[in-house]
């Protein structure tokens, strides 16, 4: 059973999400919160597996709440569900540690798939958000040279790997593109994460967006 907490400052949105999630097999809503501070209290008491997190809220916004949750409750994954898909909002949320990012036009199947993905440790972005990320990244380029200009600490190979992560490639796809073994790619990914001080692919993408 995946335990989910719903955080949104609009009661009608919370009610709708609770209703939809309640219809899904293997998913249980364990609480609701109307802002980031209330979310911190809820996570501490209910220990959910996943938090559905809005971004623009009073008292404490979603990105700040996400950062606190990730730091204080590493077993809880945050899935952002918001109206906004601009570069700054995406970079702030992913940089704070969110494992997924959906916009509120997502359907029930997409929401269910995203909840299950982040609960299992995967990173997930809605197609609209992925397009926004790739558009933002492409303005600075995702070639090794472009990435190294943004992040000089990376080697050329590490920059190639990070650029392909930003393009949405899996380790297997990166291995095929660079003619490397998957094990070697994993080693490069770990080195990139260490140099960037990040723990997830989502945070790495945010780092590229931020330059």
C-alpha cells in the first residue's frame, strides 16, 4: 500500500485529489495539508510514502517545504502537482529534491503512474514539463562543451552523460549513445552526482537548468 499525503492551499483541489486517489488500488490517502508548514507537521506524524505538493502556497511554499521534507524524512518522496511549468519553478522544485513534477492538467492515469514511479524511487516528469525542461536546457545547449561551460568541474565524459540525462535518457540509452557499458555509465552518473552535490536525476536536471 502506497501512503499518500495531499498538500494544496485550495480545498476543492485537495478534495478532488483525495477522491481520485481513493479510487486507485494500492494507494491510501493518509492526510491533507493546506500549506507548507502544515505539510511538515503532517509528514512528521503520518510518515507518508509520497507527498503530492503544490508550489504556490501561503506561509511556506512548496519548494521550501519539499527541501525540508527531503532532508528530514528521506523515506518520503515528493511529487509536485502545480499549475506552473516555467523554468524557475521546475528548477526550484527539482533542486529542492522533488522526484516528480506534474501539472494540474494531468489525468488520473498519469497521476497514478507518477505516484507509483516516485514511490519506487524513480524520477518522473509530465510531457509538458519535460518539453519545458528540454527547451530551457537547449537554450544553453546540452553538448559536452556547453555543459562544461556551465559546470567546469565536470570532465568531458561526465558532461556528455549529464547532457544526456537532461535530454531524458536512461542509463541504457546513454550507454548505447556513447558506446559504453551500463556499468560504466552508472559510474559516470555517480561521479556527476558527487560533483554536483545531488542525489537524484531530477536534481541533476535542475542543476543544468540553473547553470
